[in-house]
C-alpha cells in the first residue's frame, strides 16, 4: 500500500519551516535567514520512501501585506492550505505565545477542514517541562474555535529529533496512490530559481535591516560552456533590483566591497549546487515600484 500526498507547512516567520524542508530533503532547496519573510513563494520538497511520496510545501511566513508582493505571498499561503491532504502547523517553542498572527493562522487552517498536525519545533532550546504547557495552550485555543489537532509532535529540526515520528504521523493521513514525481526528484524549483534565492539569501544576511526585503534577484544569463581546459563553467549574469538609490549604494558598498562579498558567498553555494565552476556577475538596478509591479512579480504570482 503506497501513499502519496501534499503537505503544507505553515507558521509564523522563523518557526523553522525552510530549515525543516532542507533537512528532510537533504539538499538546500529553500533559503534560510534569521529575518522574517525570507520565503516569498511556495517551495516543494519531495521525499520518496518505500511506503510513500510526501510533497512538502514550504510557505511564506504569515504577515499583514503592505504591497502586491505581500498580497501574492499570502495568496501562496492560502493556496497551499486549501489544496493539500494534510497541514503541519509549526510553532517555535522558544516563542510560544498565541498572538494575533497565530490566531489568524489557526483560524485559516481550521476553516480548511484539513487534518492538522501541531509540530512544536526547537524543543532542544527549552526545558522539557514547558512542552506540555505549550501543547495545552495551543490545543485549548484550537478547540475553542471548533478545531482540533489530529496529532501533536514535538521536534528539534536542528538535532534531527522527532522527525521520524512526524513522518509516521503524516503518512497516516495521506491517500493511497501512485508517485506524482520521479523517485529521484527532490524539488520543483529550477536551478535558475535556486541561484536567485541563494543570492537573495546572502543579501538578507549581509545587508542592513531595511534594505534586503526591498530587493529582488533576477537571473538574466544562465549558460554552461567549456573553458580552454575543457572544464565545465557556468556563466551567470544577475540583476539585483532595489527600491531606492540609497539602497543601491548600500548594496554595492564602499569600493564595491559589499557586492563582492554577496557575490563571493553566493558563488560558493552555487558551485556546490551545480558541481561546476561559476563565473558570476552581479549588477544593481533601481526600480522604485517593483513590489507593486506585476512585471517584476511574475515568478511569485505564478507560484500561486
């Protein structure tokens, strides 16, 4: 009896959703940073075993949209909630308070009428005695609005603790069926998209608070060739789009040092991914309204 299905992972920013996807897939398909709203569109991580194929969907962190970008991000979340077989609601054990954002998430997933698994992450960072209190708090709230968790699984993604239990729980709620993806597939996003995300990750980690969320990364050229020694080399040209001239100066940095740092760090990850040498060129361009311009939001809009 083989089972197959889609599982959405939802939660507030920094609950550990992207880290979880990367961990269980065994490959970096989703970027991770300590900053909120890192994930902008739904990313699938595909896990195939002898008994099931689980298609895990990493969603943007739930927040109140301030522009079209934010609106499309939240539409990605809604789409992922309504079109799956099971939902994992991931909670950061170090920040267990149920605030307005948490209430909105729980209300949305309850209204979907899907099986909901409460996954309490980062249990390695708290006293074990606090886990039961967190479970009680969230169970009481979801019951108060007419919902329930079909399973509750405390985990530590960082220490790989409880992941096997979580997978066994997920399989219970998946329908029987044939594989949707090849058993070798691990994600549905392209190499170009991963390159864009890796560069954005380095920008998020290196730039000041205001700047990185106002940037978009676009690959203009992605071409493989042989060098004079007949070794494979990728020529990759990339535009980093930002909102303000002042941001452009920050991204480039004094004597171009910040842009060089972002490029150097990104190139290492890209070469690891492609397993070949990379000739990476970065340009910074200002587009003041890009976050409200559908011409720049196509890839995010198309993921809905």
